[in-house]
C-alpha cells in the first residue's frame, strides 16, 4: 500500500469514527425525564424553603438545579394532573375538583396527552404512583398513552391496605387490580427502581413519572421516620406529616442513586413538584370507617396565604425544581410558569415542536435553561368556586356565589405575595382589564361546569 493510499484509508477511518460518534451523540441528545410529584406538599414543607422538615435529597436538587420561584398549579390534585398531561387548563375538560367516590369523570378519550406525544417521538413512558384521572382500570394511564403503569387510581388510599377511603380497590399494575403488602411509598420506589433497571428498553429515551401519595393523609409512618422530629416538632399531626415527607425524600434519594448506578444521571432531567399547596387539617370520621385519627395540623404554606382548594397563593404556588447534571446551572428563576407549560417544554426537549392546537401552554425551556425573561404571560387557574388570572404583577380572584353577585379581589403579588391587601378599589382600570381577561378565559371552559347556578 503506497503512502497516498494509506492516507486515504486513514482519512476514511477518521471520518467513519467521527460520523459514528456524531450519530451516537445525536441518539443521546434527547434526555430522559423523571418527573417526581409530591401530593399536598406546601411551600414551607421542603428544607430549601426553610422548613423544619428535613428533605436533603429534594434540597440537593434545588442546590444544584433551577428553583422555579413562581410555579403555579391548580388548587387540587385531579385538575393539576389533567393540566400537566394535556397542556391546557383542566377546566376546559370540565375537571375543576378532585375526581372522587364513584365518579365516572375522566380525561377525554381523544385528547392529545404528554405520553401519547412522547410515544410518537420514540420515548418509552411509565407512570408509577397516583393517577386520579379515571377511577377504573379502563380509564387508567394505559388509555392515555403510558406504556407501563403501576400504583393507585384514586386520589388517596390507606398506605397498607391500599384501599380507597370508601373501601374501593385502587391498587393496580398495567390495568389490573392486584394485592400487595407494604407501605405505598416503599412499593412505588421499588417499582420505579425495577422499571429503570429491568423493564425499560435501554435503546429508547424514557419519561418516568413517580407520583407519590406522600405526604397526603392518612399518615401511617413507621417510628423511624418520626424519630428525627420527636424533639423539634411537638404537634403529633405535624410530626406525622414531617415523617411522610422524610420517607418520600429518602425514596427520592434512592431514585437518584439508581440513575447514577445505571449511568443515566448525565442524560436525565429530573423535575420535582407538588400537585397543589398543603391542606390545613383532616377530619377522618367519615373515611376509612373511622380507623385513622384526625389530623389537626398537616402542611405549611408559610408565608403564602390559605390552603388547598382556594385560589390564593398558598394553594396554587408550589415548590418546583429542575435538575439536570452538567446541563443546568443553579439559580432561582423568577418567571411566572404554569403547570400547563410542562408538556410543551418536555416535548421540545424530545425534539418535537409541532404542538397540537389544543395545547395552550408555552415552551418555557429557554427560560429554565438560559434564564430568559418571559413577558406578557397570563396564567388562568380555576378551582371549586373561585377563578384567578395572573398577569405579572397582578392577580385577580373571583369568588362566585349561588344567589348574589361574585366578589372580586385584586393583588399586586410582586409587592404583596402574601395577598394581605386587596387593592381593587385603588386600581379600577387594571381591575376592569383583568376582569375582562378572566371572563374570556372562563368562557373557554367546558359548558358542563359553566352552567352551574353560580353568579
């Protein structure tokens, strides 16, 4: 072989290696996504917000990732999850409160959902944990695009019997009710670990949602989770709540370690969030045949106002963190971001910018990854009897009644994040603009929830 031929062979080899490496890198550009959802964790129930509850693993995500300081969800769980999976306000589908008891309410069958859209982009999808968007296996996660699912269909359950509050079965795997022993937090974590290491297709990128029941009542934690708080928290109910948070946080640490062991941590975006703000207390007498004690104190939304089910900040502004090793720098993002923005943002990371017209959320990945400012963004949130519209720095809240006209409140949530001062009388022109914008959003909601006998 002469010198010229040798040179051509060498160049060909180098090109081949370069092309092969480039192809390999392109295959890994689409990140895996692990979405972890706490159930009823309030603003001040995570360590990085100054809570007395110890959450070192959640704090690790915050200390090494992007804290979303203004992340908004719905006042209760089913609506937040519906908004997450569809990229639009849950009220558009008539879901404005938790799906409960014997309800047949579910997501519309034909609607584009996050797992369906990710499937089209060659992602493998799994949901481990709480569903709460259809109470029968036929309307479970599989019907809306999840390749694999395990956990519970209802909104709450006994941590050991895995039964719903009225005694209905809820625990299932891939569309079939099952019987298992163990605490819900442990079972969900073990299943997630098993799915990552044994079930998933290693040739595909994946979306894994781990939706815990913690720290939602009933609170049934072993003493080892309570021990760290025996001296620091005197209120027994609050101590039990803290134990549930610690148990979940420990499980999150196990998940993070598994990602590292499987060499997945560098190409996996981890998102932590709560589905709504904390609940104040729980009267248990009409649930679970009264076998669980009531809770006088549950979560803590300090310094934000009010509790789960309202449209005040304590109910709809929740902890949220984005962590992606070596890809995201630590900082606090002050932009106003909604749960409906997660779907288009995740889809953009999957390389798909052809959003269905039904999606109302916006791709906020540029602001998360590059700290770009978002301007002129409305966030509409509808709850049981209240609706709110946020357009920085203003927030208007409407409370409807059966026989009298609605009440309106206006807050400057930049100057008054605790919503202490209703400034509607001092800002009449702003209030009128916000009322019109709120009503325009309200009119887009499902007719079945807009025909209520409320003014």
